[in-house]
């Protein structure tokens, strides 16, 4: 059985994981930042070394394409994920899938066989959405879900637009987004949750992905003296923000559905120890695998905010991202299961709690995902970890699935 070069893949994951560290060793490559540029440059260098055609589109998505010979303009099998990170990130989220995609194409390229259709690997821009909303932006634009000009005009948490920042780091490409229409899309990713490890199962065949709702809430109260203002005379934006946090947390914790709710950012103004906050700005991340449930959670939050506004503060809500749950393509899921079973690996069908580029590309092509275990279910943290053998096993399943889809597998039927 053909296999990927494990040392090359693991070495690259570590090398990319060393790019974008601050003085304390924290890894952060926010989309279109200086550190993202360094990661992109490294990746593009590897694509060129592998002899792939490199294309960059206007939203900064990077593609490495192996055209192959004699495949008559067939649509490519696309493998993808992202190399931007959250703040103080681990080294696997996104990067594993992109580098495994490159590894699979390099392995097949040197196998001497020719593919019945081109193979391509993509690193999509701004999957994490930490700096620019919405998340999964590059793949969303690729899938035609939002206009490229609107996406380029997105304003980052630090003020600049995505378009300006991509131009500044040299990744405002010239290809039109969506120029590469995939035949099928496959994404390999760490699970980022506890299921596979808990059950001792090496491979997840991901058949669905939950809905995501992101909102930014701005609460305006009145600044006043912390010592002289009686409790009954306050319009305290900070207190109101805290009530939003506890409302969301308690409601999700008590829910019968797998709803999760997170307030991940909060800023108070003027942010002084002896001043009642005049303003609070917080973000809400709400997720549920069921669209009706997600809508019910959004409605409950809206009703709570209305009640708060009756208490002498002003509440403004902006929607930052909204994606419905996605069901992946059953045939691709079956291919993943079959590939795992051929290698003697147990797999299980599962849903994804995290957002992924596959969720966007599923709009334009049959898509599915492969998961490998995450130690302790930890991700979006420097403690993110997957064992080398598990990473290699997942990459070999990706190899088999892609080889099959490109007519290079044992069945050779493309
Ligand atoms: C992407 O990492 C997400 O927020 O799920
Ligand atoms: Mn990811
Ligand atoms: Mn992530």
C-alpha cells in the first residue's frame, strides 16, 4: 500500500508551528497579519518545491495545483483547510489539513501513476475569524456565499480592512475567487473535541457540522462616580454585560439540546476602577446542530436584551456571522469509512462542533471531513495535541480517499 512520507509531514507541521511566535513563545498568525505572511511564504515555498502550480485569488486563498497529464480539463479533487490561527494557538488546527493535503499530492505525484483529474490543495484565508468577521471567509467567498468586494471591505479588530492588509502582505492575488470549481472537496482536521479519544477510535468520518451564530452586542449606560452614585441611580453597562454572560451560560447549561454559548471577548469603557462603565462591547458565539434550536436560542437572547434595555441602558446588536448546520455528502463519508476499514482502522461517523472551510465548500461540491483525535479534547490553545502516529494515520486515509477519487487507488476507477 502506498503511504505518505511521515517525517516530511511531521517536520513541516512543526516548522510551520514555529512561525509567528512572540517573545513568550505564544503562536499567533491572525489572518493577513505579518506573521500570517511568514506562514504563507513558507507554505508557498513548499508548494513550489513540490512542483505544483501556485495560484492566489483576490481574497488571498492560496492553491497548489497538480494538473497531471491527459485529464481533459476535468474538475480537480480539492483538499483544503487554513493556516491562519487564533491567539495563542496550537500548531495543528487547520495547518494539519493543509500540510497533509500537500503531502498527499506530493506522494501521488511521485508514485509514477497519472491522475484522471487534477489534484489541488488550498489554504483558505481567515478561517478563524478572530481578526475579521465572518469566519471561514476565504472559503465562503470561494463558494460564492459573499461578494469578494464586501469581504475585502471587512474591518479588522485593529482597524484596517482585509483588502488593505492582504495587499500589504503581498497576498491580494489576481485570480477571481471561485476560479477552481472542485469535483469533490475533502478536509482532514484534528477533532478539537473529546469524542474520538474517549472512545479510542482513530478516525472520524464527519457527516455534519453544527450551525454557528456570531453577534456583537454594544451596551451603553452612563459613566458616573463609583463612590457617590447610589446603586438605585446607576445605568451600569458592565453589570448589564455580566448579566448577558450569565444568561447565556446558564441557559445553555440547562438546555436539553447540545447548544453551546460563549462570550469570548468583552471590553469596558472607560475601564477604570472607580468609574461605572458607560459602555460594554461583547461578542456572542452560539452554536447548535439543529437550525430550529439555534433560532430559538437567538430569539431567547434577543428577548433578554429587550428586557435589559427597559432598565435604562441602550443595546445595539450586530450580526457578525450566521451559518446554518451542514450535512456532508454521504458518498464521500462512505469513501472515508471504506478507506479506514481497508487500513484496519476503526472509524465512527460524527458531527463537528467547530466551524470548517468544508462547511462553505459543501455549497458548491460534494464534501466531507476526516477527523483524528485531540488529546483531552483541547483546541484553540497551545495545549492542543495529537500523537504523531494518529496524524500519520489520518493523512494516509486522506491519501487513499484522494487516490480513489483521482483514479489512482487500488480500484483505479476515479
Ligand atoms: C473555528 O475554528 C471555529 O470557531 O469553529
Ligand atoms: Mn480549523
Ligand atoms: Mn480554529
